């Protein structure tokens, strides 16, 4: 049974954020971007954390958080439907994850659609991986994580690493990953009214912005259709109320068929990427501790 704070969080999402999370039209997108880091509601949910050490990867902004002396490094790819999100929106959650795992993390501001559609985000993710290698991080000490679109992007990155003959990270954690941009999972319909955060009717707009005139079954766009052979140990968390529920369950089923060491953790009564509310919701904090535990089991 969900905690009182979790119930309040879900109610807050439904009443205050659901209609505006995936914007309607370019003007709506600009309004959400201009306000995504400032509102009291988001400050309450995401928390405020002191900025880490800023750096540049080419022209891409990035930021180091966590223990600078740690011997393991996390590459974190934020969510936001490929059109929203930033270092600032995810700094608090990633910093807490690094604290729990005793690691350092690099959050990157990859290019967003519609200004920079597919495959720009994937190119930036691989550039961030290359940067870490150039900085002396060995793959055996590298971890990867992402939420929502960042989870799908993490899976696309691993496909590119395999294609280009590069070593995979030691382990990957995916928080409510968006893996099916064809919107073909049963949960997209069955949980449409249950999900307090994502409005299914707004999803096609974000998809069209990210990958216009592309085959949505392309495994780099919809990793649920990807060959996952050779991928590192994978830990997937998903809330029971999500329209993207099947994006996680189908991914893990496919991973197991490919002999990937994959774990699925379903959080009862939780919404999409509830971990972002770690300062307010006890289940979110516990979920981050579980990811840290996975990294400490598999990422040593």
C-alpha cells in the first residue's frame, strides 16, 4: 500500500502537472521549458541541490556530482520525452543516487527535439561515453542509468557501442524507460486513466518532434524491438500505474531471452519516475537505495 506522501504526490501530479508535462504545440513547449526549473511544485518534487562541477563535452554542457574520489563513474541520461529535462531538473535525484552508491556521476545536457531530432541525442550520449573514456574511466568501472526517455536513450547508446566495437558499461539501471515509441503496449490503453503523470493523447506530439518521418520500430528509437545480446546486467524499475508499464516488462522479457542478466522491480501504486520525488516520498528514496544496491552487487 502506498504511503500517505506517495498518494499526495500522485494527486499533485494529476492535478497540477499531467496536462502540461507533455506540451501541446511549440508555444506550449516553450512555456514548459521556461518554467520547468522554477515552479514551486517542481521544487517540492525534485528538491534543490547545490550545483556540482560544470564541464563541457564539445559544445554540450555536463556536470559532475557525487564523490569526486570514487573509483566508479555513472553516466546519467535524463528523461523528459526527448524534448524536456536538463541537468538542473535531475541534479537532486542523481546526486542522491551517487551518495547512496558511493560513486560519482556525470549528467549531460544532450540536445533536445524538435530543434535537434533523432539521432542527435544518441550522438551526444556516445560523445559523453567517449569523453569518459578519454578522461581515464575504464568500462569496468563505468555505470549507466537513465529515466523515461533517458532510459530509452541508454539502450540506444548500448546498441551503438556494440555496433562500433566499444566496451559496454559494467551495469545499467533504467527508471521507467520509454522503450516503445510505436505506443503498442497494452498498458498504453489499459492504464491511460490510471496514470497520474502521463497523458497518452499528448505522446504522439513528442514522438513526432523527436523522430519525424522515421520508422518508429527502429530499435534505436524503440529499444523494445532491439537485439539485446551482449548487454550488461540490467535493473529496471517501473510503477504499477504507468502507461509505460509494458515498456519495462517487455524489455525485461526480451533481455532474458537474450540471456542478459535482467531484474525487474515493480513499485505498487507508484507513478512514472517516482524516484524524482526522493525528498518527499519514502518509496522514491527506497527505490534509489535499491538501484545503489544493484550497482554495488553488479557494478564492482
